[in-house]
């Protein structure tokens, strides 16, 4: 059931101690409510825009006013779901996130389909491209875009120009990645989930790496021969190669990498059980 109301003023939530909602003498602070945007950021691996964050806070506040005890229990569950992704590294974290995204897509995650507005917002933030029900994993737009950036890095590392794809070529590469996801083993599927969420960290690590480390990565990665082919041809050569080896080398040389490259305000706040 939708909880949004048009008559109530929007929450400002400029500090964690600000009161978001009051019910039965109990007060919910903005810091407590931020558990939900924080989880959405962790799961989607992208920032929430100001409008979406506001929608989330309005939803949480309305939920609390309708059922304070139940909402506190739910916030505790959301915090627990976020904690399962906390502290994990590399492929393990990517696999756990992929499974949580799959559950979210089915409406069975900690933000369930019963919370209609929040669930629709979550689906929009996740932007699931395809999923594998047998393996319980889902591939998002962030995952695909991460591979496009990685392919461009590979091409530049080999002395080529940055990847440039037309709209038609991007469509083909998106399909190629989806095909690899569906045809691959579980290990290959997880590999496809292990670049996008980490890309800001990977980019920073690459830029900060000494020349010797960069060269060691280039030597170890299963790169195709230096190519003067089109960007599309180069992308296809990478994706039809050993995707798991690409990811293993990347994490070995530039890791360790953890989820949560960006957290919203009051990230340290915890829900009260």
C-alpha cells in the first residue's frame, strides 16, 4: 500500500538528531531513518538523488506514524541486511550483493513489494538488466557500465584510444554482457558483478598505482593482442575472453575493494531494534 501523503511538509533532515516522525509518544530521528537510504546506496552502488532520498524519508516517516513498533523492527531488519554486505571484499561481496539484488527484483528483499512506493523506488535505483533465477543472481546497469569502463581502461593501457561506442554499438555490448551472464558458470556470473560496484575505487586505485604495479596488471590480465579494430570489436574480444581471470587479476593487483564507496548523510547511524 502506498504511504506517500501530499499534505505533510517535506522532512529537512539536516542532522541525525532531527525528529522525522512522532507516534504514540515515540520519536523517530532522521539518523535512524537514514538506515534505508544507506541500504539502497549500498545495494544499488550509486548515489540517491535528493528527490529520491526525500521520497524514502517521507515513506519511512509515514510508516512510523502508522506503526511505530513494526517500523522499528523493519528498520532493524534493513540495518541487518546492510550489515551482511559490510566488511565483505571483492568477489564475495559482489556475489552477496548480486543475490540481494535478485531478491529485491522479486519483491522478496528487506524492502518488499508490500511497501509499494519504496519498492518501486528501489527497482528504479537498481535498474536490473537481467537475472538468473536458477542461480539467484541479478545483473544491473551499474554492473554493465562498469565493464564498459573496464574495457576502455584495458584499451588505453594497451596504447589505444578510449572506448567510443555509438548508441547501436552500446546496445550490442549490453546484449553481449547479458549473453555472457546467462551462458556462463556461476563463477563467471559473479565476475560480471565484481567491477561495477567497485569502479570508483578501482579508478582511484589505478590512478594512484605506481608504474610498476600498472605494468604488472597489464602483464597478468588476459588482454587481447593490441588492436586497432573498432571499439566494438575490442569490447567483444574482452567479453569473449576469460572474464573471471580479468576480475581475479584486477582485484589481486588493485584490491582489496569493499562495497559502499559512497554513503548518504548520517551513515554511522543505526536503527533502534
